[in-house]
């Protein structure tokens, strides 16, 4: 456990270091501020807000109309519609927030990619130069030269692709936040997932709008059957009503199972993402030590500067894996909160980032 903890701490320091380099070189915006901008600028968010306000108005009108009839059914229906609208609103906000996190981290990942591709291109150029010298000295064949040229061409392609991708990610972020030329600072924070499924699941089932709707349908079907029985209705209509009750009972059971599975899948996704992040931290630690060893070997004359550059590229690739895994974990955490009915704006994952930004 101690070793895993030290690895996580090291990864967090790495993420802060990488994002600090970006903040020093250009105007930067934090994830908290980026999300706030997106929530203000997003058309989807404004639509969700207006629909939620209309749902509240409809609820108030329904309750006012029900003052005359005092209908329990009408009151329950109005409350159910309001809960459904609130759930839709929270889902819409969650989608906007998750998109903001993706666009925010996409820029950082694209920057890392470009750095890696740039130095791989440098290696390929040096490799071609060396092969050309070997061919002139008759220490390499024309096939070796062709192979080196092909490697360089592939590296050039990968570099140009990474450069184009970075520009695309920047533009996507600018369009989302409506802040042109202000880049994300790249800061993310790892927050342990301290959630017990056995405690959360009953609360989710109790608050589920889908289960509530299915339960109400079952109650109405039973009331309808009771009415028909009291009125001594024809057997065929009674049979139909009994079938409706059975069907409603099955739908309640089906909705409960579906809800349970959705929560279970979202829970597992976070746990798996957490494990992937910790594994990437361990891989980074190995690459860091390997880089230190290679650096010492270069200083001792046992390896070349090219060997050190290769080790540096491997270290950068490990850094990228750490950040990518942390991104996936953060998004999985937010999606879990959305599934269990939380407002993702109050997610612990984002609160931790906010606290760090204020320190």
C-alpha cells in the first residue's frame, strides 16, 4: 500500500509539473473556470435550463389547478413529471460538464503527443543521416537506406498529424468556452473513489424516477382492476385488467433490474479506471528510473545521446499515459455521479480540483 501511495503522489506531482509548464508560457484557464464558461455559453445548457424552468412552471400550474379537485392522482402525476424534468436537467448538465472535461484534457494530451512526435522525428532524421554515411562507407545497403527513408517519412507524417490534431483540439476548446487563445492549464487531481455500492444502491432505487413511474403505473392498474371487480364487469375485461397488473409488476421488476445494472456498470467503470491510473503511475515510475539509469550510462560513456533521447521519449509516453488515465478516471467518476442522480457540478472529483486551485 505504501508503494502504491508513493507512486500516486509522484504521478500527481508529474501532472502539476506538466500543467505548470503550460501556464508559464501562455494565458491559461483552470478546469473550474472552463466548466463555468461552458455552462454559461453552451446552447445545450441553456436549453436544459429553460426546459427545467418550464417544468417548474407546469408543476406550479398543475398544483394550482388541483386545488379545486384535490385529486391525489393529479398531485402524484405532477410531482412525477417534475422529478422526470429534474432528472433530464441534471443529465443535460452532466453531459455539458463531461464534454468540458474532455475538451480541456484533449488539448493537454495533444500537446504531449506533439512533443513526443517532434523528438521521434528528430531521431528519424539522425537515423537517416547515419545510414547515409554508412552507405557511403559501404557499411550499409540500399535497402537499409530505403528503410531509414521510410521511417523518416512515417515520422514526418506522425508529426504533421499531431500538429494538426493540436490545432483542432485548441479550436474545439476555444469554441466551447468562447475564449479564443486561452489554453487550459491542464491541472487534474486524483480523488480516491470511496463509495460503497451496497450503501448507494438502495438510495438510488428509492429515488429513481423510472422506478417511481413504473410503481405508479402498477398502482393505477390495481385500482382499475378493483373497480372492475366491484362493478362486476365482464370476465374478458377483468382478464385484460389482470394482465395489465401482471404486466405492470413485471415492468417494475424490469426497471429495478435495469437501474441496478446501470449503477453497477458505472461503479465498475470507476474502479477499473482507478486501477488503470495506478498501473500507469507504476509504469511511469519504472520509466523514470530507466531514464535516470540511461542518463548515468551516457555520462559514463556507455551509451549515446540518442539512447538518452529514446529513454526520454519513453518517459514522455509514460507521462501521457498517466494523464490520459487520470482523465478517464475523472470522467468515469462524473458519469457515476450522474447515474446515481447527483448534480455533477458538486462532484467530489471537481471539488477537489477547486480546492487545489484555491490553495
